[in-house]
C-alpha cells in the first residue's frame, strides 16, 4: 500500500501552463465588469449602424427628401442645441454626451480590464513560480513521508527488541528527521512579504474607484437624457445657407433615447451589485484561510498551524493559501492526504505528526512501553552505580 501511494513526478511546464493565477471570485468580477459594457456597446453600435442617425427632425412640409435627409445628418453630426435666452441672445449647448455614450461604454470596459492587466503583467510571473514551487514541494513532502513510513515499518519488523525501535524513533524526533524545513521556512518567509497582498488591495481599490466613477457618469447621463430628449438645431448652413425661406431652427427628437436609458440603468445596477462583492474579496484577506493547509498538517513536513506561527493574515502567505486552494486539482497528494485523514482514527486526524504516531498505538501498548522504559531507566541507573 505504501509503494502504491508514492506519486509520480510530472512536468513542471505542464503544470505552470494550467495553473489558476486568478482567484475564482476575481475572475467572475473581471468577466462581468468588462463583458457587460462590451455587450451593451455592441448593442448600441448595432442599433446605430442599422438605423443610421439616432434623431428625427421635424422639417417643414415644403422640404424635399434630399433636404430632409441633409437636416437629419447635419443635426446628428453637430448635436448642438440652439435657443434664445430672455434677452434675445443666441445660445448653443453641446449634446455630445448622447453621441459619445457608446464610446464611453467602450472606455469603461477598458478601465475595468486595467486592474486585471496590471495583475497579469506584474504579479502573474512571480505568483506562478511560487505556486509551482510550493505544489512540487508538497508532493515531494508527501513522498518523503511515505518513504519515512516505509523505513519505520522496516525498522519495526527487523528489530526484535521494541525498546530499540522506540529509542531509534525518539532519536529521529530529536534529530529533526521528521521535519523538512525548506518548505516550512519558505512559507514562513512569505509571512514577511507583502507584494501579493498589496497588489490584490490595489486591484480591488482600482475596481471600486472605476465602478464608482462609472456609476456617477451613468447617473449624470441618465439625468441629462431624462431631462432633455428634444433640441433645436440650427440648419441654415451648407446647402441651405442661402435659402431665406428656410427657418433658422428645426426641432429634433432623439429616437434612441429610451434604449440608452435602459442600457445606463442596467450597467449601473450591475456595478452597484458588484461593489459589495469586490469589498468581500478585499475583506476576506483579513482572515486566514487554513482549510487547505490544515489537511497537510497530518504530515511531518508542515506544522505551521499547530505551532501557532500564524500571525497577522495581511501577508503573502495568506494569498498563497487562497491560490493553493484554487489550484488544488494540480496537487496529486491532496486527495491522498485527505483519504488518509478520513480513514485514520479520529484522534489521528486531529493530532500533529508526532502525536499521530503515538495515537495509533493501543492503550495496552502504551502502558507496556512506559513500563519497559521505566525498567530500562532503572537498569541504566544500576549500570552507572556499578561503573559500567
């Protein structure tokens, strides 16, 4: 059984190409925040391409078809509202916010993708190397633990005196044969590193900032569009400049206004709902996620939790534990260790690696070994008195 439990080495290149370098929740936030504006902007552009100008101008009945088309095209291109104030002065106000709305959705999608792009360019290489090293070391530590169990069983079977076996076991504990400090010390060093967690905080802060700005912009657009969907267009220009019988102002109405309002409401509502999710992705960094590493505490390779070496969770080790749980499918040893924990006696699953060896002994064996140890101690004392 121990021979079958050994893991085969796999290619590191194959693993690094399939590693999950984004947390599942962050990936959902990225897809929704970027994909939603892109989908809506496609709808807006499709409507503009299929219907042409998004306005309808009420030209006089004596206008020809060519002149009416010219007025629609010119007013849509200029998109300026002209009016006379109380003193009779001519004023104009730009309504380009309506025309630029699809392009603003495209810019919004680019901004939402910017935090993910920064994470991919600055963090992904370092994170991939750390995860690959820890995953390989965890699998190697599992294999070392299996080989250690094989040597202990061989020693126990080949040793006739149980006291000799017990003495060798105690000597192995004292000489730290039950510990493989490379992985444990590496993970302890990550407790003093803050690059990954600072980049996660930066990603969340940028997302919240961009979402807040987007919601404010959408609220401004919605209010401005709701207050005015009609405007007066100055048409005495171009081919109509010298026509004195043509009125200076023509009333126009934006026919795609309702669609833009629905798009703004949907986009803003989704971003408002995403806000608490982004906050939760930041707040979870303030709590240790030990559900993954606690499984490996049954092995002698790691003893971070039982020794209470976990301090403040705001460090790179907590981030690595989150990513290790997301990449648990790449850990061949994880399923084996979970199976060992579930099949072992209850007290072994909750014990440390050193306590687990003693927990597997029956009460009678423990009493016999304690009596034998006391007898051996008395013999040693007698031998010292006799000068042997």
